[in-house]
C-alpha cells in the first residue's frame, strides 16, 4: 500500500502512447470500476495538461518519464500535445475496465460463439444471492431431499448450509466438469472409498467387528478422555491396555470417515440440484452474474469450437495488456489473460516483430485471499 502502483501503471500507459502505440490497442484491467474511472481520469488529466504546458515544464516531465529513450525531444513534445485529442477520439473510449466488464464486452461481441443471448443483462451480487437463496429453499422443501437435510442437520443449521452452498457455488463449473466424467452414484462411491469406507457400512458394524462382545460406549469411557484422547495412565501403562485404546481410536476414525462421507454426499445431492435449477432460472431470465461472465468467457477462449476464430479477432486489436491489483486475480481470471496473451508470443500472433506486452502490477501482501476466488499464488506463478 502506498507504493505508487497506480502511478507505475499510468506511467507505463504514457510511455506506450509516447512510443506511438495506438490507444485502442491497449487494454488496462483493474479490480473495481471506481479504480478504472480514477485511473482514466488521472491519465486524461496528465495529457490534457500537456496540451497547454509551457515547453520547459513539458520537456522536464517527458525526460523524467521516458529517460534515455527520448529521441528528438522537439518531435516528442509536439506529439505529446496531441495525445489528449487522440484519447478522446478512441471509439468506445479508452479500454480501462474491470475483468468482468471486459468479459461482458467480449460476450456481447461474440454472443453466438459463447452461447448467450445478445441482450443478456448483468445481475449484481445481491440479486444473484437472492436468486440462489430462493432456489435453495425451493429445493430443500422437496420430499426427496428430506433425508439429506436430516443427515446434515447433525452438523449445520439451514443458514450455515446455505452459506456453505454459496461458497461452493463459486466453483460450480468445476463440479459440473467433474460430473461430465462420472455419474453422481460413481462420485458417491469414490468419496466413500477415498475415505476408506463403503456405502453399506454402519457404525454398529465397525464396533461389532472390532469388539463383538463389548459395549463400545463403555470402552470409550474406560480408555479415552472426554475430548477423545487416550487417558494418561493408559498411555503410561503401555502393553495391552494401550493397544486396546488404539483399537478404539481406529474404530472412531472409521466412524468419523463414514459420517463425513454421508454428509458430503448429502450436501452434494442438494447442491447439484440447486446449481442446476439456479442456472436454468438465470438462463430463462436472460441474465448472467459475475461468476457466469468469467466461466463463459473461459469457455469461449479455451474449449469452444469457435475459440480459434475469437482469438484471431482479438489478436488483431490488442497489443498491450496491463493488469492492476494482480494479487487479487483468481485462477479462472488468469486463464482468460493467459488465453489472450498466448497469441501475443506464439505463431501468427507475432506481428512482424511488433512489440507486444503483458504488464502486471500487484503486491501479494495486500491480497484479499479467496475473495471472489482471489489467489496470490497465481500472481507468483506469472
């Protein structure tokens, strides 16, 4: 904080403009709309001042900005005074926007290729949450989910269950992708076997298999503390009593694994139906939320039959991408940036040795970890 990251970004844009880069070939992605507006205003204020600034002051600013690469200072000064007009003439305005705004513009530009309605509307996070909550309560009120709710009621309230669902919904596309490879029943089997148990297992079976002639609750009281650890005198005694205590803990571990498996499957059963209906409702209403913008743009740029065409069209209009607050960019958002910039540096994307750049500004210490899927580790990978 306070390290001048915004100034670094604006200075970078100014250097590109002074080097003759066309404003419309620059894309600057910021974290919020407010930040985008502020940066654009600051950029325009600087170049507007250059129009009427006296020669000495302008020369000093340009030398400080460009340094040894300044070339003919008189020509550069004359050119710098035209930048304000050039920015005003950019069709649609200078491309300073959030990643979500960029995704929206992309989907509107390629509605057929992305499979969205050309007239789709964006719903804010509060509206999306309201729709999701209504869908959730509609689903859990149905009889076929009564047993799932009963299982989950041992661990969470309905309110907490919805909050959990809301968090998992951010990864809805990953869950749908998983289920494209296996059925829900196969996924259930996988969950149980991963935790070392089976669908047919019961608590009683584990207890009786290990201690056929003993009361398991009585054994726990005899060998374990209330918090579930082995009693100190049993631990110190060693030998057969200690082995017996470890055997009890092993049974408890299996019981816990069984409970986790049941609860996970119950949760998934409800969630998958909620997500399915939630997507259908949004589709019928012709709306997209912020998560949809990212998901559908990723599909458009990576796994769509028209991907090559879309990237080709994009490649013809962008030469420089600048990213602000990169530490708060999610892995899914990085995938979008990667898909676009890969064309910069490979194959036909190399435009006659033209300089093409990705410029990233961020500070991992300021990351709002997991907010909107943010993961500073992705920033470090870049």
